[in-house]
C-alpha cells in the first residue's frame, strides 16, 4: 500500500455547502460575541448611571468620573452594536420605493447600499486611525485613561462597518443569484 507524502488538506474535499455552513456558524458566533459585549456595555451604563443618581442623594458629592465613563460606554455600545445592525438590515435607511421593486431589483438595491456603505467606511478608516493616534498624548479628565482607547472606537466602528457591509453585499449578491434563477 502506497502512502502519499503530501499532507491531506481537509477543506479540499469538503463540499461548498459544508464550508458555507461552517462560515455561517462562525459568523453567528461572532454576532453572539458582539451582542454579548453590547449587552454588558448597556448593563455597565445602567450601573454607572444608577451609581451617579444614588450618590447624588446619599453622598455629599457624587463621583466625577461617572458621567465620563457613561459617555464612553455609550460610544462603545453604539460601536459594538453597529455591525449587528448592518448584518440584520435594521439600520436607518430610505425605503420610499424599495417595496415597489421586484425581488431581483431589491437584491441589487441592497447590494449597492452595502457596497457604498462599505466603500465609504474603507475610505474613512485610515483617517479614523490618524485621529485615534492623536489620543496617545492625551488622557481623559476624570478617569485619566489614555484617550487613544476612546478614539479607537472610531477605528473599530469603521472596521466593523467594512466587514459587515461586505458580508451584507455577499448576501445580497447571493439573493440576486437565487432571484435570477427563478
């Protein structure tokens, strides 16, 4: 019996549907991770705001850092949720005429919207990085954390927008292929 000296690539013989199902499972896991992080951030905002309110009534002075922390948590809540909103097509958009289009043209419209959004985010991403690097020399007034961590939220936001818009465009093109086959 001859033994091949080449290492076997397990994905080479894998059917496309299995690869797609694995990719979808990975994407669902990433979606769950971002949803969990967004939920934790929202709960942290609620806890910080409650601490601020309770301390105003019970302590001689309330902590000065609570307002700043709640602001930064709110920024990250938006950033962490942005990709999920794009992935589920729940973002604010103009739908005046979309319902009047055939399924094929709706898929074209969706793909075009995702491509434009992703292209804009990809264009802005280097500028967001430049902006974030300004924060290396600054600290926040109350928490005294480096502002680069706050400014990096813009980089994460635009990077997630690029990734999820690309996934949305791929999904829309897939819908376009299936609507064209009918």
